[in-house]
C-alpha cells in the first residue's frame, strides 16, 4: 500500500507543472502585448481626449461614438469569420499542422471577397441615412466610415492568424507601427477636417495591420500546403461562423441602440458630456484588451487538450475587477481634476460624478466577454441560451422606455446600462461555475 501511495501524487505534480508553465507563458505574452498596445492606447487617448475635444465642435462630439460603433457593426460578418478562422488555426497550430493552416487561409480569401461585397452593398445604402440621423453634416465622413469598415473587415483575418500561431512579438510590432501611423494621420488631417480626419486615422490602422501581418506571416506559411477543406471542415466552420455572428451581432446591436439613443434622445450637451467622461472608463479597456487577445488561443488549446479554461478566465476577471475598483476610487476623488485636463473639459464638470459608474459598467461587461470568448474558443455555445434573449429584450425595452418618455436624462440611461451589465456578469459567473 505504501508503494501505491508514493506513486499516486506523481502524475498530479507533473500535470501541475505543465499547467504552471502554460500560465507562465500566458503571462509573459500578455505582458508583451500589454506593453506594445500601450503605444496604441496613447493614440486612442490622444484622439479621444485631445484631438476630438480640441477640433470637433461640441455639436458633433456626441456623434463620434455611435458613428464609430456603426462602422464596427458593418464589419461584423468579417469579424465573426476571422474569429472562426482563428479558432481553427489555433487548433491546427497546436498539433503542428502549418500546412493545413496555409490551406485554411487560402480558402479564407475566397470567403472574404464574398462577405466584403455584401458589407459594402449594405454600407452604401445605410451609411448616409445613419449619418443624417446622427446629425453629421460632413458628407466626406460617409466615405471614410465605409473605408474604415472595409479595412476593418479584412485586417482581423491576418492579425488573428498571428494571434492563433502565437506570434505575439510580430503582432506587437504590427500594433506599435500601425498606431504610430494612425497618430500621424490624425495629427495632420484633423486640424483641417475634424471628423473626416478622425475616421481617416481609423482607416489607416487596419490598412497597416494588413500589410504588416502579411509580411510577418510569410515565414510561417512558407511550407507546402496540406489538404484541409472538405465537407466536414466546411460544415464545422459554417456552424461556428453562424454562432459567432449571433454571439457578436446581437450584443453589438444592443450597444448601437444605446449609443444612438444617447445621441438622439438626450440633449447635445448630455451626449457630449457622456463622450467626455466615458473616455476615462476606456483606460480599463486598454488594460484588459491584451489579456483578451492572448487568452483566446490559450483557452482554445486548453479545451482541445481537455484541460479547464476556468483558470485563464478567473485570472483575467480578477485583474479587471481589482483595476476597476482602484480606478473608480481615483475618479471618485479626482475625477473633476482629470476631466479638466482635457481641452474644454471644464465645460463638462457636471458630468465628472458619472466616471466611477462607467468604470464599474465597463468592468462587469468585460468579465462577461472573458467568459464568453473562452467558451467560443472551446467550441461551446451554450451561453447563447441566456445571451440572445437578454440582448433582444433589453434594447427593445430600452427603446420603448425612451420612446414613451421613460428616459429623459443621462442618469436614468446609465442605470439601464448598469442593470444590463450586471445581468451579463451574473449569468457569466453562473456559467463559469458550471464549466469544467
């Protein structure tokens, strides 16, 4: 018996050592992307907290968020397809099948062309009407929004390939250089045409991501192609694509309703005030986005090996909640001081008290995204049972409340945002507890 007991712990110790090495690699890559993406965040901060308030008129500031989100919404089909391809390539690269990854990406180009025709056709009709509803008078903005959406559709196919192959150094280099280019475009263009210059910068970043990723992928894909596409692969990718479209599209549509109501139902001052103070909650997103980028291929690999994805989600959620608590505390005491550092920030002093609320809302939603992205990477879509009804009922109720006079000010609208975020968080926490 003694001999049996002495042998029992050894596999567990070896398994623990393997998991620890994976988590160490995860942490190193997350740190690498964290540092690299901070350069990109500098551009985001410069655009959101200096360029826009300085050059965009107060009447147009409130339109920046809904128009940006609308452009993102247009790129949803390509984003979903890129996410599907990333999951497939992560699984193939885990077993060293890079020849099949090459065949996978070749087939992607055909699908990209078909999806882009659809996206651009919809954009040509929808963009002018949306800009009119958002009270944007600069006609050149429409072309640049479509260009940003077009390039934003294609770029994830290439950057996600780097991500799934765990080429995080190359991905970091692409992000840094692209962010510098975006900054230069905005710096030169926004003083001349404010909104047009902003969206020109939005288009410049994905354009560079495409070029940089293609260059970085040349070595990885310089292997003979191996057969990949068959009926089973097409069926698997098609089902995953449809599931991801639902997963991404319905919450994104709900967010578009939120931002559109902010612009159309509230006063111009309220929508501009929301824009100004919400820039500070974005700092939490800058912190957590690198974790999300690195987590996806790791959770996909863990699921393929029948390991638990829960440790990755818990670590990312813990970092998010701790950071959100510290930021909310800082904004509670120093929010007005921070706001006054922005151009014309003192004009929106009355909105500084909303800054802690927005950080908490962002944190709760981010934790949900960590959980659901980990489930997608593992090929589990059971969470759609609660995510779809929630994001169908919520925007309809929100729109109805706004239409019939139930929402007349920013605090009421933020309570709706907070309630939806809390529900997402609670459903995700329950799902995580049930995850193996």
